[in-house]
């Protein structure tokens, strides 16, 4: 068991992956990405696991990539970054995935849900993708997936202007299946995961591939984003934003 990630295999074939770093609002570290990637890889290899459910702690699904990690990562080869390796696995996972979002879902906290087959949220869910605001570009194929899900104009508001949106808006946009009280959320997500896990596996896999569309396009978007992200990560405009968040000060250019 990795620190900050709990992985439980429940009766009924659901693997429950709980992000558990409440003191940092579930900001994701390299170790957490590696544990999540491992949980997905192992799910695909296991006959016993028929669905993966992602959950957070009360009030925090995930505050996104740990910003301190963005600072140190600029010194390393991005292609080997745990976040990128997780995202690549996420996009190609064959096991159905369900998200239970309570509280903040920022950056990858939102874009992860674009890859899930079902998404449930509590009224306290707050989604936001502040990549550009941070001097970065969209990731996890969100520049490809989001315009197709919500239309280009709405995607522009969400991805360029980093607009926050709540559970009801997410449901109206088709980014969330249903909104429900937080004390029912994980239970419901697990119940839906259990239903998916009980379906005939061959029919499920073939139908899922049809619904999700062209994997090659997703892979191409992911790669183009990763290259742009890597370039941006090293720029002074991005590094200044990271330092400002970490120092809790406004950037000089703001
Ligand atoms: N990376 C590193 N630390 C983070 C973090 C992140 N992405 N998000 C939150 N934290 C830390 C805060 O620095 C704070 O740490 P401290 O207690 O040591 O000061 C702690 O988590 C709690 O966060 P706080 O900002 O006090 O909580 P909040 O409820 O007021 O706000 C957020 C929550 C998520 C809205 C806010 O923390 C935020 O905007 N985080 C940055 C999100 C982000 O830009 N992620 C990257 C996307 S690409």
C-alpha cells in the first residue's frame, strides 16, 4: 500500500482507488501517480477486477499535480514523468472507470474524469482546469476530448479562461452523470462499477471501444500536448506562476 493512495479490491469486482492526501487537498505526487498507474495496469491484467472507481477525501477529489513537483520536474526528462506515464495508461486502460468527485477537482482532477466511463459528483464538487493561467497547456488529451464533449466555445472558456464550474453545470454540460449527496457518492459509484463488472466482458470491451471512438486521435493529442507542456513548463512565465503559488504571492506580471 502506497502512502497517500488506498487501493482496495471490493466484492463484486470493483477496485476502489482512494486518493488520500487531505492536508494538500489530494495534490498528486510522483509516488501517487505511479501507484494509480500500477492499479490501472494490474486491473487490466486481472480477471477478478471488472471496474475501477476513483474517489478522494471529503472536500477534495484532487487539487491536481503537486505544484512543487512542476518546479523540480523542469530539470528532468518530461517523457519519463510519472504524471505522463499515468496519463498514457489512463487513456489506454481497458477496464471501465468510474469517478466519484466531492470537493475540488483541479487540473488532472478534472481531466482524469474525461477518461472515466461514468462520473458522479456531490453538490460540493468544483471543477477547474487552470493550465493556461499557470503558464501551461491542457493535458490528458483534454484539448481533444473537451471540445468534442462540450463544444469548442465552452471548451475555450474552461481551458483558456480556466473557469470554475460546479456539479450542476458539469451535469448540464454532460461531464457528470448525476449529482448526489456526498454521503451517498462513493457507494453509488461502487454500485455502478459493480454493475459494469458484472456485464459480459467481451461485449463490454467492444461496446466501450465503440463509444470512446478513435484511440489513435486521443494518443496523438496526448503526445502533442505533452511536448507543448514540457516546453511551457521550462518557461519563466510558468515557473513564476508556480513560485507565486508556493509563496502565496501574486506574480509580478499580474
Ligand atoms: N500543489 C501543491 N500543494 C497544493 C496544491 C497543489 N496543486 N493544491 C493545494 N495545495 C496545498 C496548499 O498549498 C496548502 O498547503 P499548506 O497548508 O501547506 O499551505 C494545502 O494544500 C491546502 O490548500 P489551500 O489552498 O489552503 O485550500 P483551499 O481549500 O483554500 O483551496 C484549491 C484549494 C485546490 C482551490 C487551491 O489549493 C488551489 O488552487 N490549488 C492549486 C491547484 C492547481 O493549480 N493545480 C495544478 C493544476 S495544473
